[in-house]
C-alpha cells in the first residue's frame, strides 16, 4: 500500500466519523423541535440542528467525496459545493435565528410571560 | 458493501425521520414563528439530504441547488422580521 492509498483510507474514516456525528446532532435537534415546551426553547434546538447537523456532515461529505476516486472529476464539483454551502450556513443560520427571535420577542408571542410566571410560582428552596 | 455507502444509507434514513418530525411541527405549530423556525430547520435538513443522495446514487450533478435552498430560509427569516418589526416588506 502506497502512501497515497494510506492517506485516502485515513481520510475516509475521518469523513465517516464526521457523518455519524452530524446524524446524531440532527436527530437530537429534530426531537427537540418536536418535544420542547415553548418557542424560545425550540429555537435552541433549531440552532443545534442547523450548526451541528448541517455544517459537520457537509464537511464529512466534502472529505468523503474527495476520497472516492472512482467517481471522476465531478467529485471535486460536489466537494466545492459542500464546502461553500457549509460556510454559508455557518454564517447565515445564527443570523437568521437571531432575526426570528427578535421578531418573536417584538411581537409579544406570550410564551415568555408563561415561562416567567411558572418560574415565579415555584417555591424557593 | 462499502462502509461509507452503509453509513450514507443509514444517514438518509435518519434525515428522512427528522424531516418527518419537523413536518409535524410545521403543521401543528401554535404560532407563526414556530412554523418559520421549523421550515428553516427543514431546509437545512434538505441541503444535507441532497448531498447525501448525490453521493449515494453517484450522480453528483443532482446536488447543484444546495446553496439556493439554504439561502431561501435566510430570506424567509429576514422577511418575517421586517414584517413584524416595521409593518412592511421593505424594498
């Protein structure tokens, strides 16, 4: 086995680990969006699912598609698409979440008051 | 079967399951903002799903509209912010 084949095998396993990590973040984020009690806690799950479940597996696909030599030159196209969209999502996902939270708190959704009253009703230990 | 293809196949199932959960939240979300947030997460989900599908089928040109789909969600956020904050859609 030459050095290049060894490098390709190693990069393939690195990409596989990144893909599995991204799948874990995505499924936990989706469960959080479905099960969280109020809007502001759901936004936390959405941001987790966006940064952890989208940027990390896109980096994984970038590495994996570069190591699949049998696909020809179009694998470079997929790799460039993945790295560009992962950088874009890393920039725009927190900005979009912040904009949405600002809109929700400006239009007084009301769930913040419910949360505050729940906190006040709990007895101090 | 190759290890990478096995992982990609499992991840396609994971992303379909999470897309189903997000669709449930889109349908029964109590306010507008819940729905918009779920649509955001759904479009980010779809971005990775297209890349995985292109890698799985071997037709890599399928994944071309990835960047456009990830940018639509940001435009949706900004429009909701403009409409609720200033009462207009802006120029």
